[in-house]
C-alpha cells in the first residue's frame, strides 16, 4: 500500500504558510498545513522548511548550526555503515530484555536521515531506509512487564519521526511501516492512556503518560489518522492521568513559574517529562495545533520552573499526595513535600526546541529556559548522554534542528489545522508585546533510568560543494526551490 507522493504535494509540505494573526501583533509564519484529507509531510518534529533551514545555515557556516551539525556527524549512530539488527519481539522489563537493540537502531535511522537532509549525502538516506525497512519486515510484538508501555511510547514516537524523514524515498516501505506503528506500538500506548495497566489513575508518574501521548500523536500524524490525533490532543488538555497539562503542572505561581509535578520525584524524570511535553507540542504545532500557548502558555511556566530548579535555583513547591495501587487490588499513597535535590551539571538535549519556540517564534521572555539551553549547547543526541536507555529518551540535536532567527512581531498560533484534529487547535491563548529573553553562559550527562521505575539501568563536517539529488528526488526537488524555501524557513 505504498503511496506515491506527487511533486506538487512534496513541495507544498516543504513550504511555509502564513500563520494566524496574533492580537495586536504581526502574523507569525507557521508551517504548511495540508489542504487535503491528511497532514502536512514532513510534519512531525521537522518540516521541509526546517530541513532546508538547517542545510542552508550549515552550508553558510553559520553558528551555532555548524557546532550542532558537528555533534551529529561525530555520533557513531550517524554513520552510513550502520547495519540494522531487527528482532521479531522486543522485550523491555523482566527476563530477556533486548530493547537496547531497538533504540540504538532507531537513533541510527534518525541521525542518518537528518544528516542526509543537511549534507545532501544520499548514502545516509539509504542507510536510514534500510534500517527502517528491516524492522518493519520483522518486528511483530513488544513484551515485558509494565515497562513495555514505555517501550511502545518512547520508541513508537521516535520510529515515526525517523520514518517521516524518509517517507518519500522510493525504496521505503511506507505502508508496511505504517502497519507496524498501528499494529505494534500505538495499541499499547492507546491502551495505557485508557487503562493505565489496570492501576489507579495516579499510580504512574507524568512521564509514563507523556511517552504514550507522544506515540499516539506521532502515529496519528504519520498515518494521517485524524481520530488518533484528536484523542492525543484531547488527552493533553483534559486527560485524567498525570501526563495531561494541568496534572503535570498542577500549580501556577507568580513570576511566570508553575510547578512541575515530577520535580518532587527526581531531576532525571522531570527533565524527561519536560522534553516529552515539548516534543508533543512541537509535533502538534507543525500540524497547526497550538499547544505551546494553551492555557496561557502553561507549559512555558512549567519549563521555566524546571529550568530554574535544574540550574540550582530555589523554587516553590506545594505538598501533594499521589494515590498508588491497582484497581480492586492493593492500594497505597505517597506524599511529596519538597522539590528533589538537583545536580546542575545534569542535562538532556531538550532545551533548544523549547527556548526557540517561545523566544524566537513568539518573542516571549523565557530567561531560565534560555540560560539552560545556552548551558546545554550544542545539543547532541542518542549515544551522547550515556550508553543506556536514559541517554536515548530524546532524539536530540536541538541546536542544529531548532535554532531559529527571531520572528518579526509575535503571534499566538500557527495556521489552524482545520479538520486535521477536529478543531483541536482552536483554543490558544495569544501572547503579545513580549521582548526576547536574555542569554547566559556558555556538560555532563548524569546517569539514571529516565523512564522506567524499579530498574537497575542507568537510564569534520565537510561543507557540501554541490547539491546532491537523493534517491527519489526528494532533496533535488527541495533544492530546486531553494531560494523560496530558504526565505520561508528563515522567517520562522
């Protein structure tokens, strides 16, 4: 069922459409939104305009893009000689765990695909396609204890993002990959958001919900499933679990700070959660759904809180009690009275995306987020933050991928997705009249399992001299429209 993408559709997905006008501000250029029955592609963490911006900036030798690209090319997963090791069943949690094989292959596919789009080297695109095709031909099940839900969520959304970068390659088995996402990954994530593994609704911390939410949203967009996207967006706004916006960020304080629930747990999981919520918001934004600004930019306030706390600052904390246990089974509770200790040296590649959205796209102040993004730059990716699962929980490379020129004026939302999510983007809160945030100083990653509980794991670019046409003509078409695309991309 592989679907051929027309040249017109490809160029349309790579373009940038005018965004909705903010109250009393200039219109914000936003990503293109597909006019047809599906979604704009590429349109998960990166749009066509984003990819063009990265390539143009690196080719021009612009900082900090070159430093970000150097982090990518130095990563062992980003090499065209990577060979996939697909498994029929992937196990996370319990006996026979082998999920490290999966996440390393996913990051190799993503990094090679991203490198290909920036450099124009078709060998990397071919490597990404080979990895993804090998897995969709063999993988049939995810197994293990409760941690299998983490595997579904984390690796489902990451798989979709890697595949989104090669979906128009003529050798990529698009239909088969969609079947794998909808048959192996998304059902577990959907089920977790409904049943929470048979536990009371607050038994699982925020990041468990957020992994599932990211998988459901990414799969819905990748497979052009409007109902699935609508479910994910509705859960972000109104879900009962701890991953919905108001449960993850339950208390709003003065001075633009709002408590992140998992700050009472530990630093690693709080960073994971902020990264996942940012990922969710970015994927939605690229389809015209503004969740970054939802509920008076509540996510910004939560990210500011975590950034200040992670930098070693004092933050307020409201004591809370979380019920635990199984439905009709054992029960208990846990009370948290203060924010957990932090190690200011701990970092994850999550901040560039968030800082650039709020300060560059929207022109809002985000001083703590900006400071921690600067401290964490240039951001790397999987394999740069420790050898175990926690170092692979984010796709990373935000310095390369999300650094943006400042938009002229501020606005509230991208172009509406319309039918794309059943009106899911119709409730943004416009932010106006803001100034850019200050920057601060120029890391080491701390170990720790950033997803599962009860685990013993610790969780010279050379400038292209010409334009290479990649297989299937995807990059050739994009480069033919370079002048138009670069102009649009830099306006973001």
